[in-house]
């Protein structure tokens, strides 16, 4: 069955959140998702939205989504970050992921950004191989650093 | 000699760009910086700026800078990304880096974001140790993926 890829709209957010939660459960971190539908509606659709989504729709159902936002490289200038690309578990292998990925790349190309960037888990060989096949580079000498809310509070109050 | 940390302003950008270029030269990639003063002025000071800077000033000279912008976690919500934190080479060891770092954390705390995130080169043990000492977590199982302008063009035209 065919699907279409289009910009994500307000009524899509409940299903987008379901996809986010489905992925978190698959990664065995179901409780890690604290984002709510209200957050997505506020942050993605306010005057200067914090992100933009593309969704894949099949028979009125949202079966995949990509979430992006701008970043800024001090060497290159504006870039696009691909935060998440999710395809519903029982809809994989139909080209939906690749269609969403291509749509993001087309948007980035149109916007004339200097780079599209994202992160990938080192054990996800299938994803790494796909990214490489599209011309992407995988940088293995950088580590992510994060200060979460709790650590931030402790640091500030020290 | 003492220094102050404050928000970066338009007249600071030439010196901020010098710091960016100094770091690139130090990392043996002097030609990698294609960002211009005009880019920084347009992108950092337009109506919805792409980034925000803090600078360290000593005797009227900009001796350090931190550049940040918002990101969005599909699990947590709004976060702050620390893209760059640079201290002029001959001004290191005076606490300027830590003062800029703390200022960014204070801003993130005030904004009630869910996380501050950045990247660090795996061989930069001094930096990694400092970040850990402040409560940050280093994630070693993620790799950065990047599609640069040239690869993007090739992918789109394929």
C-alpha cells in the first residue's frame, strides 16, 4: 500500500507522540519520554517553533515521522539537525524511512544549509551502512556530553 | 588581571570570529572556517537569531566566547546546545573557560531546559575530566553523522 510524505500538522501530534513512545519502548526506555502532546503542540507550532516535522501517512494513519531543527556551526554556518526518524514497527521495509530521509535532505538542500547532522548508535550497523550509502560521513572521534536537569540543578546550587 | 563575562554584542563579532579561526588553526584546519563576519552578524542578530553568544572581556579585549542555541529532544523537550567554548590561547588557566561554562549553565537553568548538550573529542581528556567533575555525562555509544553541502548536492542530484 502506498504512502505520502508531507509536513506534520497539529492534528498529527498525538500519533507522532505515539511513534516517539513506541521507539522508546523498543529501546527499553519507555519511561524516558516525558514530552507530552501539549509540549509538542506548544513547541512545534508557536510563532518561532523549536522544530518542524515531516510525517508519512498511509490510509489516514501516521506511520512514520522525521523531526528536524536548525543548528549553527561556528565553522560553516547554519545546519539542519535530524533529531529523530521513526517508522512504525510493522511498516518497516516499505521505503518509508528512506522517503522521510530524502524529504529532509531536499528541505536542507532548498534551504542551502551547510550540513545536515544527526547521531546514530554505534551498534546500529544497518543504519550506519544506509547513511554511508547516501554519502554521509560517520565521525567516531567525538563523544556526546550531556548535563541533565538534575545535574544542572546540582551544579548551579554548588 | 580580572575579566567579565557578558552577552555577546554586534561589535564583538569580529573578535569572536578571530577566536573561531584561532581554534581552527590550532586544530590544524585553518581553511575549514567559511563563516564570515557578515554571516555571524546576520545569523546571530536577526529577529529570530540562530544562536546567542557569551563573551569574556578583559581590558576591552574579547578573550573567550561561548556560542549556544536551542535544540529539541523528542523524549525530553527543549535543550540547549553548547556549540563552542573558546578561550584565547595565551589566556588559558585563568578560569575564563569555567566562567563561560558556568554562565551557559546558569542560562540553561533559568530557561528551565531539560538538558545542556555538547560534543567533545575523545582524546581531549582534560576537557572530559572537567565536564565529568561538573556532573556531566559522556556518552560513548553514539556517533555523529554528517552530510556536508557537497554530499547533499550529490545525493539530491542522484
